[in-house]
């Protein structure tokens, strides 16, 4: 019998959650804000800092640091699914399990992951630039902009501010990301602040 490798629990991670059968997991604004609130509540309990997120219709991407990966994700999913099923009068399994994650070893991988997450709506053809998509962490990195999502979730912006120094650099990379499919080409083409 094949033994499954134990999932690492501490470090920087890319976490993605997909709707069961690729069905949608968000239908209303309340669904979106409820998921963000659940992430925020679970992050406080399970020693987790969220750096970036995007909520797509049938899947979610998170870039985060945690010491309790499985407990954090489990807490998010259990809380969200219970409230979602109650709200929509459902009882089915909402997310495909187990959840997917990959550990991000270097600052370069964290930066690449954040760009990938913020570019997701552009790659899906939903918008032309990440700033046009409301359900992502893009607007959290602009300190002087009002953002209605701030009341639902706290984002640790320090990695983005440190790695990209200013919003102009982040926007430059995201503009390139919107035009190019290969994230590695983006990072190779631009001098990337000594992240290696």
C-alpha cells in the first residue's frame, strides 16, 4: 500500500482550493465576503498571515505563511461550507479534497506566486488588468486607496511592499504578466530586486 507523504505545516505556501466537480463555489457577494471573513478568523486562530488571494467562480488561490497549514485550511473550509450550505439550503460536498498546496522556498518563489495569483482573472479572460477585478488582494497594496474588502480580511502587505518596493513596480510586472503566459519569462526579463 502506497503511503502518502505527510504535508509540511510551516512555511510560505501557495494553497489552491477547487470546487467539487469544478462547480462554482461563489454565487453572491455574500459568498465572497463570507469566505474572506472565514479566512481572516481562521488566520488569527492558526498563526497564519495571508499575503495574496484571488477568489474565482470555482476556485481560490492563497499565498500565505503559516505554522498550521492543515488546521488553517480545515478551519476555513468547515466554517465556510457550513454557512454556505445553510445560506443556499444545500448539503453537498462543496470543495474537492484534499486541498492542494506547494511550499514556496525562496523569496523569488513567493514573488512569482503573488504575480500568478493576481494575474489569474486576466488569464481567465475576465478582465484586462488585475486592478479591474474586485475579488483579489490587488487593492490592498495601495495604501491610500479605500478598499471595501478591508473590513472582511487583513492582508500582510509587507512581502509585496518589500519585494516590489512600490506599486509602480508591481503594476509593471502585472502588466507584463497580463501579456505573457510564462511567469518565468517575466521574472527573467526584469531585474528583480536581488530576490534569488
